[in-house]
């Protein structure tokens, strides 16, 4: 059966029953249909005194076209922990609607380790991203409206840095000239649209601890500069209050369920390049109050996702992860070892061995955060015993352990061993989380630290303009912010074709951006596409409702 | 107490109890929170054999700044009918989010005749408009994507007629040049954004009878023309299936409640100028299967709203209204009689008498549709007995009846007399609905018929280009469509300052537009603003969540 067929055959329980597993009273579950609910702000506030459960991060090797199954393993581990008697919840990100109409939609997990309802999670879900689109664009409209009515703040219309957003792959909107058509429509200027997940408002929603913090951060967004280069904030445009109103409901985490009827919080979905790419702080901290074990994931591979999870999300939210699961597959090891995608079906132990250093690098890197890790080998039907053993041997040689997991085929039965290992690590109590760099390190040094410690680059290249910009931000009081690296996810270097565990490279920083509301400085190392386009034949062409009333073509 | 204070003090019942009043089983109510729900498609299909209840339209005189209270009276009459023992439901339109951040938000009714929850109805509600925004913009993105990848359909990029939409007042987006920035972003062309309610997709959602009809109509949207002037349809872009998927849930009517816990369907919200401005056909026809009396309203005054309700919605949906309520206020009569807004507090019987012909014209006009009417005088605290009597006397002189209604202050107690009168009219069985013109009348003659019969214009002015365009559409098979007049709502003429009941004027048609998917030809008689702007001090500046966690500034 395909993922979607398995998802449709799910024996879903009413969402109130799922909430009851976490002791959430019905009146604090705001239902969206029968299988989705938001958890009320009031209930979340009432949890503040409670003890936290244990936080487990699922991350992965550098992604390859072979697929790793990070979300699948997150779901599988959550189910596995529940199956061995732990009260566990998972925390994953919401999917962006737009891209589902370009390439086929992303499932939430796969096989027998999925979160449902799958269709809705890939469409409007509970409307969070629509709320972000509205809030984001309200600020944009108010900004141009301010200019229109006299520009009291003296905004330089050539220096408006705040763009608009749509949750749609629409390359025609990347770069536009707006306010054309004469006096009634304002002052023509260059503008553009990003996809909603790339919005700073999205990053803010995912990092804000509560509504007050959300409002404060929204007010901190820099929307433009004056001719004297001083920043103009969303607060100056007086948009922060109304944006908060538009986001009030979106701030409440969404509860759904796994195929095994275990609780899953699906909330937030910031881009993992220009933002930090993690499930919302509100969802994660709420889950930690309600469950003994919380399994969450971070975007891309561990060099990007786990690094930001540790250095941005955990640092800022005061989270202390106690175990990390690094997902690897035999197929991805083979691709890292130089095998072509079309040849992945054939046994090739030496290619597996040749690819393993990529995994080894991630194992080493994660130790720098003080959190013990285990490798999950996400099993694929074509994997041979010898190949699996090669990965296990390699990981053992690194002083760590790799566990074969079959949750894709068998659900929690297939992940029981991993779950037990995670419990053993957590109960061992050896975790001592620490971020990689201190708040008070200069911004450029923070970038160097990540480049050298995580990417193993020899040096960071940045011209004087970038270094001066960073100093200027330090002088303005932004020096304490963490940095958010925007780099290809396919390699430790900025060259997506360099797999494995390269050394001796340089990290060129092309551009730096300040996300003053989200609270980080973005270092752009390569191309960043903040508004995708549709392919020649978009999946939308074959998406429809079929004769049985089911959605075809979305998956 | 203010409207919002009254709304917040409402003793709301769980939406399942409201559904039960209409015999909707719980499993067919898709909840959105505890006080909103969508009615399932499956349940709606199951109703097809059932008998229809009685349909009552609430319309009004030409609106004035004094306010008429059309929605308030719709709600009051619904509650009044329930109070006198009839099983009644109301059907009103959803509010647009964007404008609430410009001027203060629109309530759904007022005083003790309101629909709740008020805040959410003015914000994201159940996400219908967001779904329309997504579906609309998906087609736009696919259209530019088609051009980008080779333009196989040979679209003339100067003749793209399909714009994009946002539910936001954003004048900067009215006219833009898109696809700038080089090869990767497409071919630069002129484009623009409308507000979501002005989308043809919105009009289609409100006129479609079911999902299959929705998909067919979406496919019929004309998005562009080739150099040889032949039209390119959404179907040619292969967007109709995916748009239908995005709109599947939005097609399900929303059920909420009045302050007196009676059922209210709030669904659809097309612009009342470039579209027909009525509650969705699906909501109205569903309500008719479930209730004995269904009270609905139409946008603007009766010259625009009721005319389109009769000639477009009822004609196309096979509805047969049995009674019409024309809402008037003493204050509006005074304004029609020449009194300034600031002087409305003073008694002025002669001004009331002078303004009454506006009401009289509407009474006459509605008779042309074969549906008997009654006038509801929506009482305001400053109205004097003599003024009210003047309206009653005038209406009596027209051979009709006016009833003083106090639902704003007293809820259903205040509308009991009106409810009894409506029942009397319906049970009298004299209604014999007929549209004003037949399908097979030429398009220009249809416009002339409305101009002469409803607006009482002497002639319709249109240059040869417009007349030829209409003939071309007739040749293409669109001659059978009804026409949708876009004219100022403030006057029977195209001059918004000409109140009362003018005669001897001309109706100039500036432009005609074909909404092939919605199924009407729009006659533009004056300025149409399809993307509003924000005022100098938008209400958004003072919208926020206050210390009590309540929304301030929205109302």
C-alpha cells in the first residue's frame, strides 16, 4: 500500500481521546473537524509550574535523493516510546501548501509511521499559515499606506526591506514594481513576494514563548531604513497589535495523531535556511509539560538543522535535549559513497563503507553540544544484512551505536529497540546540553565557530562590507544574537555536489541579514530561493477530486 | 452596552445543539472551535429529496450614512420567527478580513439581533476566504508558469485578464509590473491584485450548486486571450481540479448562532457590485431543506441587491422567494429628504415625508418580481412617534404595510409583529416569483430593462465598442447569461449624491466584463474599486489584545 492508502485506512480516534492521553480537558481543545484541535492558550498558561519531560531530537545525515526518513523516524520513535509504556508525544512542523501544487505533496512520515489526517496537513490544515500570510501582508500594506499618506517616518522607499508573502510557488512575484497607476496608488517602487514559510513572521511565531513575546518580536521587525540608514520598525508603523490579533489562534499548537493514535503536535514551519527550521517553541514546551518524552525534529541534515536547533531554539527557549537520534539509511550511505541513484538497488558494501564518514562527522559534531546520540538505520526493503552491518560496524568504531529500525513497515514494533535505547540514554543522565558559542561572542566569530567546528572549513570568506555590517549591528545592540546559517543542505561545504566528509574548504558568506524580530542574524552562504517556482508540469495539473470523493494527485 | 459587549455576553450553546435544532447529526457537523461548524457535503447530498421551506428576502432602501440595519433585521426576523414557533434559519454573508483593518470591523447584525462569535466572523472565521485566495492565486501562478515554460497556448501577455487577489486593503498592489528580474522570473507584464471578495472564484463559490458544478465553473473562467482574441480558459491551464480541491471544505456552509441560539448560516461574501452579493446558493438551499423559514439578505439597496438576488441567484438556483422585507429607518428617510447627518437627532416629519419616495420606488420595483413585500421600520431611539407614523402612512398609501421593529433593543420580542406579518404573507400564498427578463433577451436589452424598470432611467448610454462586445459574446454563446450591474449603491442613478426617487436620468455603461465561470456579464456604470486602500489612520493601528485577553479596536 502507498503512504496515502495507509493514511486513509487509519483507524483515527476522535481528537478529544488523543487529548485525554495528555490530560488535556475537552474545553481546552479547540476542535478543527473531528481529528484536529488547537490547545487553548489558557490551558498552556496553566501548565507553567509543571515539571518538563525529556526532549529527544531526531536529526539526520546530509540529505540525498535516496531519502532518509527523518519525520518517519520521529513518528516511529514516538510510537515506539508509547508502545514500551512511556507517555510520549511528537512535535513536527506544518507543511507549506504552495509547494504541494508544484511537486507532489509531502507526507508527514511514511509507511506505518505517519501522522494523520494527511490530506488536510498538506492543504489548509488549521489555517496557521493563512494567518501568517494575513499578518505579514497587513504590515506591508500599512507600510505602503504610511508612505502614501505623507511618510511621516521619512522612509526611504529605495530601502524598504520588508517584502510581501503568499503561500504559493509563484516566480512571477519574486520581483515586481508596485504602486503603479498614478497618484491614487502611491509611489512606485521595487518590491517582491516570498513564500509564506520564508516570512520573518513565521520564524517569530515559531520562537515566541507567548502572545506578549510574539507582539514584542513583531514590533521589532525592521521594515525599512531612512536615508540616514536608521531602521524603521513594525512598531513605528503601529502594526504589531493588529498582527498579534491575526496570529492569536495560530499561536495555539495543533494536536493530531499518529496512525497508532498517539499525540502529535504539528505546529510552525519556518524555512530551514533563512530561518531555524524547527517546530514551534510553544508546541515543544507545551508537549514537554504534558508528556514524559517529547520527540522532535529539525530541518535538513544535522549540520544545518541540529546546529540551529541547539544554537537558536534550545538556547532561546531554555530547552535541554537529553538525546539525539541521527537518522541514516543504507541507500544514503551508498550515495555518499559515490553510487548513482539508479544503482541503489544493488548490494554494495564498500560504497556503504565509503559513505559512512558523512555520518561519522555528524556523530562527532553532535558531541560538541554535550548531548549523547544514537544512530537509527531507517530500513529499506532492498538493504542487505551485510550493508546494515557495515553501518553498524562503522558507528561502533566511532564509539556509538546504530540500531536497525523497521517502523516504516511495522510501526512501533519496528522501533521498539530504538525506543528502549533512547530511554536508556535519557535515564543514563549523561546529557549536558551546551550551545556551541556564547551569546557575547562577536557575530563574525560565531559564524567562524560554526564553519570550523561543524562544517570543518578552514576559513570564512567575507568582504569588508559584510564585516562592517556585522560590526554596525553589534554597535546597535544586536551582537548577542545567534547566527542562522543559510547554506546548501546537501554538503558540509557550499557546493551541493560534495558529499561525504570533506575538509580543506572555505565558507564564503555572500550576504548577511538581520531578523531583528525573530532574533538572529542570517549568514547567506550561496543561493537562497525565498519564492520557489512551479515546474514545467506542476502536480496541480493532475490534482482533483476523484469519483469516490477522494483527492487524487496530491501525493 | 455596545454591540461587541452584547456579543461577548452572549450565552452561546455548543454548535452541536444548534445543529440539532435543524436535525443535523453531530458526525455531519465539522466543528471549528465550539461555536462554529461546517455542514458536511455528504449530509447536504442526503437532503436532495426533501421539501423546501419558505424563502424570505430582506432588502433595503438605498443605503445612507445613517444606517439601515439590513443584517440586524435579518437576524431579528429569524429570531422573531423562531419565537413565534416557526423553525427558522437565517442565511447571511461572511465578512471580508482586509477592510476590518481599515475602518472598524463590521458586526453581523447589531444590538440584540446579532450573530456570534463576532470577533472570529470578522477575522479568519472558518478559513473560506483564505481558501479562495489560495485557489485564485494558484490559477494565476499556473498561468504565468505556463507562459514561462514555453506558452504552448499562445497567450498574449498583454491580454491576461486574470489578476491576483489578497484579502487586504492594499492600494500598492492595484497595478504592478510582475516577472521582473531576468530570465528565471518570466516575461515582464502588467498585472494587479484585487481584494479576495472581488474574485470571480468567490462569485463562483457562491453560485455553484455542488462540487461538480464548482469545478465546471472554475474551468470556465477566462484568464487571457490569444493574439487572435480567442479566450484561454482556466481549464486550458489545467487548474480547475486543483482549485476544486482547495475549495472543497470552503464549499461547505458554516453554521453559527444568533444571540437567541437560533441557527445562522454564514457563507460566501461576493462583492455586491462586480458580483451578485448574496449568501451562497449551497447555504441557502441547504437551509431551505432544514428549516420551514429561511431569511436571507442581499447586498446594498433593493435596486442593486434585490435585483441581482432575483435575476441572478434565484433564477440560476431555481429559488422561489415568497416574501420580501424592505428595511427602512426614519433617519434614512430624513437623509433622503435632505437632512444632514448631524441634524438627524431632531424631529423632522416633513423631511421624513420628503424622503419616503425612495422607499416607495423600491416597493413598486419589488412588485415586478411577483413577490409580496412588507416594510420593516428598524427603530432607533431618537425616532419620534410622529415620524414613524409618517412612514407608515406613506407605505399604506402605496397599498403596502410598514411595521415598527425593535429587535435591536429587544431581540425577538421586538420583531414578533414583523415575523407574524411575514408568516401571513407566506401563508397567503400570493407569491409568484418571476425574473425581470427572460434568458433569451439580448444582453444589451437586459441592461436596458433593468435601467428602465428598476432605476427608472430614460436611456442607456453605451458606445459602439461596448455594444459590439456584447454581440460578440452573444455569438460565442454567452447571450443567455443574466447581467450583473455595477453601479453606486447610494442612488438609483450613477450619481451617488442623487437621493430620493429621481427620474429623467441616463445610465452610462463604461465597460462590460464577462464572468464566464460565475455566469454573468458585468455592466460597469461608474467607478469600481476592486482593491480598496487603507485610510490615513487605519483601525489596525489601534487593534490589539488587551490585558483581559480580549480584542480591542476591531469594532
